[in-house]
């Protein structure tokens, strides 16, 4: 049971009529939408908190991510150049 004002019930009924659904179906949609938005907001807050606790590009027990990324990129480019040469193509 939910207590609603007469004005709110009238607004719900008008919107439900325009959408050709019942008041209960409309309220269910609103509740589901509100819960999904709340869950999404909570996930977003947790993700942001995680990045505040452990900022990207901060070295950790795995090393320095920026250095590792640069090394990995360089190795990938060398492999691609080697593949191009092996296929008879000019490298960049």
C-alpha cells in the first residue's frame, strides 16, 4: 500500500490513459526505472571511488602502467613492421 494525494493519482491516471496502460503498470515502470537509475548511480560512485583510491597510471605491485604501455606499444609496432617486411610490404 502506498499513500498518494488525489492530485498525484489524477496525474498518474491521465498519463496512464495517454499511454493506454493501467495505473499499476505505470507505477511499476516508474519504480523499475527509479531502481535501475539508483543502481547505475551506485555503480558509478563505486567506480569513481575506486579511481580515487587507486588512480590510473599510478605504479603498483605490477609496475608502472605508463611505462608498460609504452613498452608494449613499441613491441607491437616492431612485430607489425616485421610482418610487413615478411609479406614484402614497405614499413612506415
